[in-house]
């Protein structure tokens, strides 16, 4: 019996030696953080994720005593920005190193249904010696890779910093270690454009035109096209890019001529948006400074105020032509320190009006009425100043931040020439915030 056991042990040993030992072709790395935020605001705003993601103070008029309706002290405690991700390194396929990234958090649909899982990142990457191909959802190319602000707030500098993650196909070419040339086709998913969800007749009160959905860009049949060039030399980064986007705001219109105001007509008119971005960054030792500027049209999918307006209407079919709002937004961000860190963010946004004059849906030139779908297109300008102090110890980051955001809203009668207003009202929010993040 003892001899039989020894023979069996020898056989098993020889069998294991004879097998080909192959290394694992795929490895998984989990990462993420638990993030807790406590904040107080003095003016209710346009925001998302249970007001965690603050964009700008939202003017809602005044009461009978002239007091601002939205001026109220509010607070919130939240952990919904907690995040979990998986980095996947895979085998060589098509002579390319392969990798993938899956990332989620609890921020849900941001506005309609927060506090639930949502997809942040879901992409696969094929990397060759001088090029790479990304397929899936990741940051919009105008996010600009590593050139984004270091702040305490979840908004990450929005609306002065473009904020968008979308499904895309992106090709990067690196002729050398310093240059990156990129081209991408981008769709919309969680960050969307505005359009018409319903048109009963060609009068503003019978149009629902402040809905946002990814259907407006998909119905255009043309993905957003983005090209970018970037130079990296030591601690210096310089980049620029351009975007061309089309949306179809409605599938039909309604005739407004006598006897035709109950007939629908197929609409093929598109809104074109052309945008440009430029950015730079310099890093040396414990000091980092970044700056970015974006000028473009109908950039609501980048969480930048604006949109477009109707510039003409066909009396027989109701067919509409459109003109985009032009917006300039920019920021500068400086940060110093490692364990103890201080930083400041400053941003400015300017609504430069529509490219062409707007159509008057009103009954007279003295009382103009325009149709302008978009994200608060009546905002004339916004500025923000946000200093912060942070303590970084091992896997814990603690940030104290004060954020002042002020917006100038156009009021009174709209000027049909450029879609702006002759008078304005200023509203300001003061946010005090504490953020604690435990990374793993």
C-alpha cells in the first residue's frame, strides 16, 4: 500500500511538470473611494445629485416684498459620490496591449433619480507602440485628460470646466513622446442637448422645448466630431481642440397658415454647433497651475449654459431654422502643497448672444417673444472664486472649501437681434463645504 501511494505521488508530480504553465492573461485591480460631503448654501441653484453638484445660482424672481424667492439658507450631508472601479489588464490582441475600465457611483440620473448606481466609465483600450483606440464611455475630449481643476466640490469647476462623459470611439496617435493627435466620434448619454418634446401648434405656450434627451443628437444621424492636439514637455502641457455637433430638435412641425394649423409636417432642420478649446498646465515640485478656455455654440451637453433659438418659421408648414447661442467660458486654477495643500479656483463665463437674429413669435415688435431651448440661455455672465485648504494623510483627503458663484440674469424684454436682454439681475450663492474622502 505504501509503494502504491509513492507511485501515485510520483505520477502526479510528473503530470504537473509535463503541463504548460501559462501566466494569467488578465488581471483585475479594484479602486475607488468613500466620499462624504457636508455643505451649506445661501441661494438655491441649478444643480444635480441632491444639490451636491452645484452649477450656478438659479434666479426664480422676487416676491411681493421684492425678496428673492430662491435666497434661502440650505444644507445637505451626502455620500452618494462614493465610487467603485475596476481596471482590467488583458492579453495582447491584434498586436496591441489591451485594457479596460469599469467605474460606477451612486449618483443615479443626477436630477430625476439620484441615489442609485450609474455607469461612469465603461471602455476598452487597444494600445500599440505609437497609437491607441478607445471604444466605450469615458470623459469627453474637451475634459482634456489631466488638465482639469483641483477643487473640493463635486462640480470640478463646472460650468467653467466642460463636464461630460459619453460613449465614443477615440483614436490617439503619438508620433513621439511629446505629441498626441486625437480624433473622436462622440454620442450623448447622461449629458444631453435640449429640444422639443411636443408641439401642438407654432405658439410658444403650445411648445414643450426645455426637455433634454440624447434622442436629439441621435436623430440628427451624425455623431459629434472632435479633434485635438496636445504637447507634453516635462511638466508643461499645451493643448487645443475643436468640435462639430448637430442635433435635430424636433421630428415635426405644425402649419400656422389658416386651415393648416392642425396638420403636422416632417422636420429635417438641424442645429449646428462649432466649438473650440485651448488649455495649458505647468507642474513643478509641489506647485501646479492650470488654465482653460472654451468658446462655442450650443454646449449644453458639456454642462455649459446656452442653447439656441428659432430664427425663422415657414408659415405654411411651421418649418423652423435655428441659430445657436455663443458662449465663452474659462478658468485658472493654482494649487500648492502635498500633505498640506492650498489652492484657488477662478472662473468666468460670458453669453455672447445668438449668431443670427431671432424670430418674433409675439404679436408686435414692441412686445417680442422668442423661443430659445437650452440651459438657462438668459444668463448673461457668471463668475466664481473658490479657495480651498486640504490635508492629505495616507489614504484620507480632507478639504475645506469656500465657493462664491455669482450669475447675472437677463430680465425684461428680449432683444431679438442677439437673444440678450437690456436689463439684468445679479444673484450670488455662498457655499461652505467640508469633504472627506477615503481612497482604496
